[in-house]
């Protein structure tokens, strides 16, 4: 699970059109750096689900940390004002969690641990 940090402030400061552009750019960044067999989809609001088949937690964390670093370097603009956003990520894997629901819930729990620990980081279960 991936969630853009402090996204409400992006919408409040720059407007919803710019917020939507940030979401689209983040989606493209993530999608373009994953393998063809991986999947990224919007899970709701500014949250994304990333599925990486045949990938253990350590490898997934390495990939998501590289994506997180690239995302914070990505410059966004609004009325010629540049700004950056970060994201937090939670990782859960099979077979530790058996069902899709268990994996989603565990990844969401890890995501919230990352947010509570200061944001802009990747946590595994």
C-alpha cells in the first residue's frame, strides 16, 4: 500500500486540479518503474495498491524505497510555484498472509506504522 503524505494540504494549497495531476504523475512514476508483471492501481483517494508477484518482502522494500526516493525528487508546479511530495508505504506478503483481504489489511497496518513513524518511509509487516 502506498499513500501520498500530507495530500490534503496539496489540495488545500494548490487546488484539486493540481492534486489530481500529482496523483497522475505519481501513478506514472510507479507504473513506469515496475516490471511488466507488476500491477499498480488506485485504491482510493491518494492511496495505491502495488502487487508484485513472486517478490519477497526484502525485494519489495528495496523496490519501493527506490520509488519513494524518486517520488520525493519529482518536482510538481502550480502557478510557477514548485513543490515536492513524498509517500509512505506498507508491505505485506504471501504466504505470511494467506488471503487477499489479509494481505491488504496487513499492508494497510504497515502503511499506518510508516505514517506514525514520521512518513516518507517503507515499512514491512
